[in-house]
C-alpha cells in the first residue's frame, strides 16, 4: 500500500519534433500524499500546466510513469483515464469552471447524476458551510462574484471526495484579498477532505498556505521550500520525506 | 435529461427559436400532407368507393378511361365474381344559377357501383341522376333540373351521395340506358342506325382471375388505374417531393442551430470532460434536448394544422390523414435528431486538455 496519491517518476514531455521541438518537461519526479498541499510556481511557459495536466491524466507523458491512487494511468486508454479522473481527480481552473445554466446546487446535483458525487447530505452541507457558500445554492454563476465562483468551483472539485485535487491558477482572476481568502479555503477544505493537492500559481505570496513549494524553471522542477510542519494534520504527520520515493508510512 | 432540461429552461429564447423553426416546418409538412391527401381524394374518391379489384379497358386506350370504348356485352366475357360497366363523359351542368364541370357516369342500377344515396333517392325515372354531395356546397339541390353542355337533354337530381368525385370533378350517376342520349355527338350517331350495340368505357370487376383477358382488352388493378388518371401521379409526386425536401431542410436547420449552440459551449464541455463526465453523457443530453424541442415543435405544428383545417373554406381540398401525419411527425423528430448528430460528433472530438489550458 502506498500513501502517495500521486506518483510521477522520471516524467518527460516533448511537443513537436526536429526544429520545432519543445521540451516542456525534463525528467520530473513528484510525489504527493493525502492531505498534503503543494504549490508550483514558476515563469510563464516553464511547463507548470503541462505537469498538472499530465498529473491529472489529461494527457500522456512522452516518457516516465504516472500513478494516480495506485493506478498506472500511463498504461490506460483514454476511456479508462476518464474514469480515473471521474473517481479520483478534482480540477479547479482559472475560471469558467462552472456550468452557466445551473444553479450552485444543480452544479453539484449534476455530479450526482454522473455518479461523480459521493457525499452524504451532511458532508455536502459541511462542505458548503466550510466554503461559506451555503446561502448561494440557488444562484447562477453569473450572479456570483469571482471569489464566490471560485469557492463553488472548489466545492465542485471536492464534491467527489477526490484523492487528488489539481488547481491551475485558481486565484488568477481575483484581487489579492479574495485570492488569499480562496487560497485559505482551498487549503483547509482540501486538508479536511484529505486530498493530495497541487496548486499552480504565479503569486508567490499565496505559498504561505501550503506545505511545500516547488519551482518550475524551463521544464525542471526544484523543491523551493518545505514547510511540512506549517499545519499539522490530525493523525500527527508533521513531516514528509518525498523526493526519493520513500513510500513507506511515516 | 437533467442537464438538457435545465439548459432549456435557462435559455428559453434560444431554444424557443429552434422550436419555432421546427414548428413552422412541421406545420408546412402537415399542411402539405393534408393537401396531398385532399387532392388525391378529389381524384380517386369515387374509385375507392367502388371497392373494386380491377378495371378492364381497351388496350389501345393506353390506360386512359376516356379513350377506352367497348361494347357492354364484353362484361360477360371477363372472368370475375362481379362486374359493372361504366360509361363516362365530362360535361358542364347548369341548374340555372350555377354551372359546374361534372363527370357523368352511366351505370346499370343492378350492378355493384350503384351508389347508395346519403340524401334523397336513387335514380329511377328516365334522366334522373344521383349527384356527388360536393355539388350541394356549390349550390345544387335535389330537384334541380340540369342543362348539359353539348346536348339538349335535361337531367334531374333525385339524390346526393358521398365520396363521389372523380379526377377532380363531382360525379353524376345516371342510368346507362339514358346515357347515350347525353353523350356528345350521340344523337347524330343514333340517327344513322336504329339498333346499335350498347357502348361503355370500362368494365369494373370484383374478384376473379384476370388471367384470361379478352382480346383487345387490358386489365389493371384499381390502384394502377388511379395512378394513371391524368395529373394524379404528377401532383402526388410534386407534393411528396416537397415534403421530403422539408425533411432535409429541417435536418439542416436543426443541425446548424445546434452546432452553433454547441460550438459556443465547447470550453464548458471541455471542462466537464476534464472532470470525467463522459462524452456519452453530454451527447445524450444534446439528443434529449433535440428530442424535447422536436416533440414540442411537432405537437404545436400538428395542433395549428388541425386548427387551421377548421377554418378553411370547403373549397380548399385539404383532408387530414392522421395516420400519415403521425408518420410524418415521427420522421420530423428522427430527422431533427439526425441533425443533432453533428453536435454529438463535435462533442466527442473536444479535447478536455484544450479547455484546461485555454
Ligand atoms: N500542445 C502543445 N503543443 C506544443 N507546445 C506546447 C503545448 N502545450 C504546451 N506547450 C509548450 O510547452 C511549454 C510549457 O507550457 P505550459 O503551458 O506548461 O507553461 P506554463 O508554465 O503553464 O505557463 P503559464 O504560466 O503561462 O501558464 C511552453 O513552451 C508551451 O509553448
Ligand atoms: Mg499554465
């Protein structure tokens, strides 16, 4: 049994070939455990989104291996990968994460319909409470502020109790106060739901809320800061020794 | 269905437009089909009423009733359970107030094509006729004396019968014995010779084996006979062609409309696919939407057609064949769904990656 929800080993990604070849990712390894929140920062075009989409099984790597919740998704067909996404992965995007013609509660109901939702009523209400959107359930996305929208997006992503939560610049469309607030909520909700979380962001100030900060430069990932003890988890795990594949429990 | 219905409710105008197009197309289809069966009835009503299996004409007539001319005695030579002879000519009947082009049928009262009057009595005295009840609406009534074009004879209406129109003209049924006095030019002929064989145009039969067709005669089934009525097939084909064309148009309109709506939603679908919602679910939703809209459109179109039918003057030859309309309605719905397949294809091709990195 592995404790890492996401295991990426020697993953590379190359777009095009010959003179137009772009090596977006160069031999990257990354492991993220349940309840752990990491941030990836780095300049534009450095390969952050590429890493995230590979981690979420939206595209395959050129080389290396990716496991989500123990499933080697690099060996799966697109259909099976879609199933892994449905069961294990939650996405939060910069914007337009929501279906414009559904109210907040219908957004979640839709997930129930496609069997993605697996929360009890209490859990759901707890989640809405946690994110402070209980009063918004009858509103349409257009009637929400940017921050509210992102909070709904977080609720949506967490609604399936995903093992892996991936957020690509979730705060980019928000002013910094809202951004802090959303980031804080994202972190606490993710920890509560026990999801392994990766947040890609430009904003270095937001990294205060995460356990680890990675920096991506030109397709190479470095560990920038490890604040593993920043917010101890209930089960007493205070430290992680990633980066070498130490998969055993702590 | 959930997604489909919620979206329709939220974007009423958009979907109302699609429905409106389908409504108008189905209205037109239904109306044309009503017109087609109305016009067909105008041509074939009388023939259908006979409930005959087939008709003998002379083979030189080339399937044309007016060109066929034979001796009535030939009826004894054809093999059939029942036979009826028919002499026919087109004349203008004038009751003093109104004139109408009619089809005059000379028949024998004891044979099976003798009409049962729905009003008034059968013809019995010389020069009496039973007329098509469509003449009533034109202003004819029982007891009217009719002057005929091309002869000095006067006919008297003794009764009306329903379903008695032939090749777009109302029928007057009269006794074959009197018919020769009426046939244009008949007077001159009979002046020449006293004893002439009785002439008829065709022999109508029920049952029997048309294997032994008497010399110089040709047998055809009633349906073939009808199809060969002047203008009948041409008219029918024209209307049918228009209806089929409307099917193609509605498929195209729905395809374009839904495609535009789908293209607008590509990034939304992409996000949903990234979240693991399958193409199949999204496609079903589009199909369900089309189905809902098409059913609503076709039902309203149907209602409007029937409503319009109530207010049409009797002169408009519309008659609604509900079985046929149900089939056309179903075809319209199917065709709309075929149009939606373009959108399904678009959805299947959406790459969730693009939505994420867009
Ligand atoms: N589908 C693709 N085809 C070709 N090149 C691509 C493709 N996707 C990404 N790239 C290239 O890979 C590199 C990394 O792209 P990526 O989107 O991961 O950057 P990023 O770090 O997310 O940038 P940003 O902060 O601007 O979002 C870029 O040079 C980009 O041009
Ligand atoms: Mg990016």
